[in-house]
């Protein structure tokens, strides 16, 4: 590229000399204490299968069946007849609502019910940082125990964790047995 006589920028830069390497300023870089170690906090997420294995009081003779309905429920092929949300309820109120809903839906011949329990919240106090457990809500952890009670298990055919579309870890499908006339 040829220099143009009328180019102001090149005329101004033409007299500039580059900075020499020995003219640089030296800064003191603070030394970081490398003896501090950080522990990676791992979360032990409770899986649905682990919740099913927990011991329950008053176990009935009725078995919760595992069959093709589980797959259909997960894929959303079975229409949901009723949705119940437990957010904002106490454990006692949620259990009463659960038992009442199961018995009423069985009588009305509504078979597929979606119960939204919520995932629960991690405790954020200073004392709990050492624990690596993920704190799920009380309602969610007691839900499967409620389904195995004697007075309700005769109505329940199937219990399945909801798919991502319906609430994933924080929701359950309960599929009721057909009413015998």
C-alpha cells in the first residue's frame, strides 16, 4: 500500500516509535494461599425405585402391579382424569386429601389421577453444608407410603413417577383399579 500525502492518520502515526520491552512496568502479583482445599458437594438424589423399597407400616395383601400401564402412563397415552396439587398443604392435610381423592375417584370410576407433590427444597442453613443429602419434601417422601396402606391399596392398581411433561420428580401418576360391580 502506498502512502498518500493527504492521509492524516498515517501522517500522525509516522512519527510514533514502539514501546521497548525494557520500559514495561512491573507489578507485584499477590500470592494465593494454595493450602485451602474445597470439597465438591455431591448430591445423593433419591430415585423412584429407592423410594418404593422403603419399609411401610400397614402393608396390605394387594400388590401394586407393574405392567404395560406404566409405559402408557409415562408416554401420556392414558388421559388424566383428575389433577391434585399438594403445594402449600401440611403433611396431615395432604394425606387426608389423598385418601379422600382416591376413594371418591374410585367411586366415580376415574382411573388416572396426577398428584403433584413438588420436589422439596434444599435446606440453606450454615449447619447443613457438610451433609451431602438432597432434602426432598415431606409429602413426596411419604407419598409411596400412603399408596401402600391397607385401606387404599385395594383401590390402587399402579403408581408411577410422572414424566417430564407432567412434573417429573415432583409428581406421581396413580392408576386405580376398575370398580367391581
